[in-house]
């Protein structure tokens, strides 16, 4: 499949998923019976109806676009080389996590419910764990079975916020630091420039900056410019750059 066909198919699938979310906004959904998220403190005002925070909800879909593109690319463009391109397992797994992140984040901001907040956090944990384990696969220390087993074992960390919601953010921060350290060590050993890794890292820092500044910079609560939306968009850009980096591998080969 050509690159243009991959892009077109990705956009088509993304459009279908987006239409589904827009249909939700038109339904008479009552989230009041759901357990509210304990720390859903965002500048964007909570509105009545099926979508309580439309800007934060819509911006979450940037991750869906990146995830769909990763899945379609991984299914259509396999070749010898880095684990992400030699096996469909890793690319499809990565893409599914990113799609899940986008959808769960969108539903979380639509509902401000704890259940969707937890699933949103679970997808974030999964992505950090994925990057760490993928680095071990690339280093030859894990095979596909070890990757799946390790992911399942470390995925149990996602149960912690169910009992202790306050652990969500520090645990995510720790997992991200480990993932960046593992991938950064691989980049340091790799020949040539690793431009896509540094772009991913820069976008990640931009995402965390938006997340941290939300609530500390004056914006209109009912306006269309929200810093937390920047967390979603910069995060999606970071994941897209990371996907390209992982597909190119340590040798910087073809995408």
C-alpha cells in the first residue's frame, strides 16, 4: 500500500470515529449517576449535557488520528529491520494504545467521570510501559512472548489508581522517566542523528508544560483556547514522532 493510501485510510477511519463522538454530543446523556473524578480540576468550564468540556474532549481526538495512522501503517508497510517494522505486533499494539488513549480521554472530559479517568490513565501507563519493553526487545533482551508477559505484569500497576486515585500522576511521571531513560540510552548508543526522538521529547516537554500551566495562566473558562487541550495536541505530536523514530530504528533507516 502506498504512503498516500495509508494516509487516506487513516483519515477515513479517524473521520468515522470522530463522527461517532459528535453523535454522542447530540444524545441526551446524563453523567450525574457516574462516580465523579476526584481531581478533575481544569480551567475549562463544565457545561451541562453529554459533553461537559467540549475543547478538552475534541482535542483528545488528536491521539486517535495518530493511533489510527500507526495501526494502518503497521499493517500495510512491513519490512525487515527494527522490531516495529519487522513485526506487526508492536506497531499495532502501539497504535491501539494511542487510539484507546484518545477515546478514553475524550470520554473522560465529556463525562468528568472517574471510570473514564482511570481508563485514560491506564492507556498512558500502557504507553510508557510499551516504550520501556520495546527498548528491551530492540536490545535483544526480550522476544514477543516476553514482551506480552512483561506488559501484562507491569500493566497491573494500572490497578493502583483504583484504590488510590492520588497515585495516578506520580506513577505516570515515574513510568515516563523510565521510558525516556531507556529510549534515551538507546539513542545515545546509536550512530547518526536521531531527529525524531528529539522532536518527540521536545513535544513531550511542551505537553507537560501545558498540563502544568493549566490553572496558573489566565484563560477564558468557556473559550476555545485551553491549555489542557495543548497537553492533548502536543502529546499526540510526541507520540507520532515517537512512532516514526521507533520504526526507523537505531540505524535511522527507512520509515
